[in-house]
C-alpha cells in the first residue's frame, strides 16, 4: 500500500513512503512514526 503522509507543524512537509498491506490503523501509525524517527521521512 502507498500512502502520502503530511506532517503539519510550522511547515507542511510531505513524505511518500510504502506501507505494508494488511496493517491496521495502529500498525500503520507505528510504521509511519518509525520511518519518521529513523529519518526516512523529512523532518521539520
């Protein structure tokens, strides 16, 4: 599955990341947080 994540703070930033199929909402959120924390998503 492919999702576009928009992080809004002082600046809006988009990251295109691949999300494994079959994840529930909580697992998707954790996957996105993990990518953000490892620097794979642009940080604000």
